[in-house]
């Protein structure tokens, strides 16, 4: 089958290749990929600016949904034809302190789909049956492919940060993750201000449609001054840094009030310069989040089924797999929000 492969470490080194479908081992299922979204980290893998372990050659892609096509020996849970998505932690040790509390995202031996195991930018992919989650009846394949990024946001916002009703939350970076975090914040009863650059005009408009109280263009407006005005001079209760850009992190640290919460959701891919002392001066509760754990996947699916999260508005482009370069270039230019690859064309 034809798949998008990171062929070797280093910048670039990505191409469409014929990859042989291997037979299933016991406990595995083969999934026919029906929908596959491009993640910011796929772009990071392309440029080789990522600190998450990769093992090449590997088929990339980890945000997907599909239909069970074949069941390996010993699999009882899944059935051929099931509409599913799948947890991306393909292997983990299962006995370290993180695994014992289901934080498989932090297991030192974690091996991830699309990083170390062949992923979803291919007509089929293979996962352990225990990773398979059935899509609720009213969650279509497109929405199902959002389960993973939405789970990242549930993990960051609900599980790690904690939003109280009426909290004012700054969301810096209106990409797919920022706009999903926005919606999770709203389901928790928070209010949101979303920050972007002048290139983000369409994304900021979408943020307002999705329920943000305010949006600000940081390179055209006095974002800090306006935020202080909106918050009685204090600043926001919570800052979610979703841009993965050093300027975004600096801004988020300025926006958050004393005794507020700062959560790093975006990844920079390299060390950055930042006024870290602000964490002391402001007595901030600071955390970061990386990926997700099973509880977040389940809540993510529940949220998708509830209809409270609008993922379809985020879908801006679908490219055939054969035009993956154009898709990545479009994403790189920060056009659109969530881009999909059609793995069968
Ligand atoms: Zn992702
Ligand atoms: Zn472990």
C-alpha cells in the first residue's frame, strides 16, 4: 500500500512509499483508515524539530478514525466493521509509576503510533485491540479523527489545569489545539479570550463563532492593556499557551494574574528564552501537558457525542495523500485550521 513515510531522521526525509501490509500478531487489529488529520507535530516530525522519540522508517499520522478490517488471533473485543478510533500509546511498560496511574503518556518506554509504529497516513494501520475505542453512533469518521487532539485538550484543561465556572481563560494561539481548548474551557463554564497574530484573522473569527468572549490581534493591539481592562486590572485567571511560540509564552505569562494558572500546551521543539522568574513573582501554579491518557480519550468521545464540541467548523482542507507536500506547505503557511489527508487518493 502507498503510505507517507518519514524515511530517516533529519529535516525533510518524508515521501510516499510502498509499504507492505504485515500479517497481524496476536492481540492486534487492522483498521481501514477513513479519516486522518494532520497534526502540528506531523510538521515537526517533517522538520525533525521534535523531542518525542521517532523510529524511522515510519508511516506518520496519528489523528484518525476508521473501520476494523481484520482481527488478529486472541482478539475478542473488536469486530470487523466496527467504526473506531484508537489510543496512540502502542507500547508502554505497564509497571512504572506512570503506567500504574494510566499516565502512559509519561512512560519512559512509551512507543507512539505515527512516531515509532506505522501510523494513519496509509490505507490501513495496525493497533493493539486494547487501544481501540468504538465511535459513538452520532460521531462520524471526521469527528472521530478529532478524538486524539480533543483528548490532548481535555487532558490539559480539565485534568491538569482545572477550570472553575466564570474563570477568565486566555488562550494564546488559535490553531486547532487552541480552538479545541477554547471549547473545552466553555464546557467547564469558563470564559475565554483568544489571542492570535494578524495572520490568524480567520481563526480568530472562528474563535468568536465558537463562543470566545473576545479575541485580540497581538501584533496590532495592546493585548495586555485590553486584557487588564477586561479583568479589573488583575489579568486572566488561567493562561493556556497553545502556540508553541516563545512570544506566545511571554505574552501568556504577562496576561495571567497573580496566583493564576499557566499551562504550557504547545511545544517549542527547542529551548527558549523566557522570564521564568514571573512564576515566582506572581506565585503562579504552572503545569504543562503532553498528549493524553485513557480517561481523557473517554471524555473526549463523550464530548463529541454530546454535540457540545463543534469540530466540523475546524475542518478547512482535505488533500489527497498524493498531494501531501501541498497540504504540509498550506499548514506551514498557517492557512486553515485542521487539514485532512484522504489516504485513498
Ligand atoms: Zn496530534
Ligand atoms: Zn511505564
